[in-house]
C-alpha cells in the first residue's frame, strides 16, 4: 500500500514524544507526510485543573478554560512539529475537540496509516490497550500500528 499520511494522535505527557518520534520515523521510511492530532477533551481539562494551570482553575469562565486548553494543545503540537523538522519529515498539526476516538476517526482519509501509543499493561497474551488505541484498532478502516510505551520489551 502507498501511504500518503501517517496520523499520529498525541497528548500531554512524556510518552507523547515517544509516539511522535516513532510515527515520524515510520513516515520518513514510507515517504509519507506526518499529521499530528491533538484532541482537547475532558481529560485535558482535568489535567490542567490538577496542575494548577491558572486559566483552568475553578471559577474561571468557559472561554478561559478553552483558551488554556488551546494553548496547551498547541504547545504539544509545536514541540512535535519541531521534532519533525529536526528529523527532516514533512508534517502538519491539527488541534481538534470533542471525543478523542470520534475526532481521530473523522480525520481518516484513504492512504492514511495511524500510529498510536499503547501502554500494554496487560499480559502479552491479553494486552490492555488504552481506550483510544483500542477503539482505533477496532473501528478504523485503515491500518493502525501501536507503539509500546514506557518500557522496552524483554525478549527471553
């Protein structure tokens, strides 16, 4: 198959860069464009309130919270775009809203491949994919490649 775009859903956290790098390496090897997708959702809202992000504190208006989520999302996306430039991979970024699974599925076009992170906290026989990764594997009508996050695989 001739892939034109590699969709790379990203989020806040150290593992997001791991997914971004893996997706960019795949895009480079395929001669495809990388497309980073960051979805603003209730998880991001909760994260911002826990970290004490000023514009997401209790009592702030909905507009202030939305602006804080936009700023945080674009920070992540700009970091990923900078990584793409360093690796010499053509890339674009999209800040989306709503349900993460639905938002990502809505961005799929023919010729796309999805690269998504997976914590795989279950056993090797029954990996426990995150809800978005699992949903993409089950519902996407294009190939989905999962990247094991957080620790190397020990083969013995």
